[in-house]
């Protein structure tokens, strides 16, 4: 090897070590300092690269995978893309059961990366045979020499962030972090980071972000899954209609719920005010911070790290589409781009 060359053997060597970037315009007037852990800098453009490489390499070490085998997973899009990317480099087939709530952009990206994609209805119970959980399990049972990643119930999901994201944040902040804010879907990111950070300093406050229509916040507070909490919502990769074992509630201090509409506008605001092209769940995490700041939750000495999980390019047909925003009823006189509403409505009526 020529050690004078500054090169990488493949794209997987670029996973991790994402930057921590100070937020300025979106937090004007807030007490404390706020930084984004910008996970779109991973080669697969999301924090899910971390779990994809970790889980697959652990399976290889255990002799569960050999070249030509099939990797199967349930995904809202980002994990699937990361798995497809890793699978392609390592010589595996990749089959993904994807929620119909996932943007067309995400689904097209999965196919472009060589994955076989099964789109499943979003608004069905987790134990419904049509749900993406059950479809993935069925495919795993039917396909010999396959491995089901099962991120919602795989402890390696948590371990990946305990070994990488958590230590990175601690080192990047020189141990000054006082609060971590992260959206909770599978729970792997927030739980792994929280476990590591709490070991370094038990006083670090861990704030999970949940969606209206999801059961996580109430379960955290009552230890009971309330079916009445469940109803359709639009944010991808955030919240759940079941309780993933990859969510370690004991490390999370509180949950904050956010709405679809405010999260969409906040993602667009981050993009326009900070120059970071972020996804829907990044907007949700920032919206939770805004709500807490308005309640005077943070102090002048607060050092807040917010996980921005993925890149805005995966939401071009959703939150970055004027037409989609209008269709959802997300534009009005109080929000940006409302001057375009009549034009868009007229255009839609003609089509």
C-alpha cells in the first residue's frame, strides 16, 4: 500500500465521524448553545449507515452471512438504502419491505441501489400480514440463506450508536453536552447515544421526539401501550405503533410530541436559514427544541446537541414539494410560500 495516498478502499470507510455544526439563525433568542449532529454526511446520507455496517459485519463474524446470501429488512427508507449500499459492496442480495408512507424519492433510491422493494400499506396493525414487519418475516422464512436485520428488535442497532455516535458527540463537545435531542423510531440512535453519554455524565438530559399518532411518549410515562394513541401521521421514521425493544426507555428522560405540519415547516426553515438540507425527522427534532425553548426549558449554560438524521433530497416529493404541502393543508397565511397556494391549486385543477 502507498501510505502517501489519501484514499479509501471503498465508500463504507466513510461511515461515521460526521460533523457537529453550530446552529445560528434557527435558534435566535433561545438560551444556550445549539449544535446539529449532521448525519447526512454519512455516504448513504443518513445515520442508518452506522447500523447497517455494524449489524452486517457482526453477522459475518458469527458466520451467518456468506457472499451471495440475502439480507432482508423492514424499513421506512433510510435503513434500506444503507443496507442496499453495504450489500452491494459486500456481495449480498438485498430485499426490503417498505412502508407506503415512505416518499417516492426513498423508494426510487432503494431500487437504484439494486434492492428488491416490496411496498406495504402503512396504516395497518403491526401484526397484519400486509404490514411491512410481517412481509419481511415471511420473506425471511421463504428464502433460504437469508438474514433478517430486524432493526426494531435488534440490540446491535443500539450497540452501533453506543460504539460510534455517542462517543463522537462526547468527544466533539469535549464533554460539555448538557442535552441530547433525538427523534425516536426504532430507538437505536437515541438509546445507544444515551447509554454512552449517561455513562460519562449521568446529568446529561436525553430528550426523545415522538409524533402525534405514536405510542412512545405515553408508554415512556405509563409503561402501557395505549391503542387509542395510534392514528395515521405523515412523518417518516419517527414514532411507532408498537414498542421496539431497541428503545431503552430507562435512558430517556422525557419525550416531546410534535405535529406533522410544524415539523415540515421547521425542516424547510433549517434548510433556508442554516443552509443544511435536512429531512423530515430533522425538522421534527428541531421543532421539539423550539417547543422546549418557548417553555424556558434551557438555560444560558445549556449545550444542546440535536441529531439531524438524514438528507432533504429524500423528501423532494413531500415536504420540499409545494404541491404536496398544499395537499396536506400545510400552507396558510401564517406560513412561508402561502402566496403560491392559489397558483398551485389552479394548476392542480387543470390537471
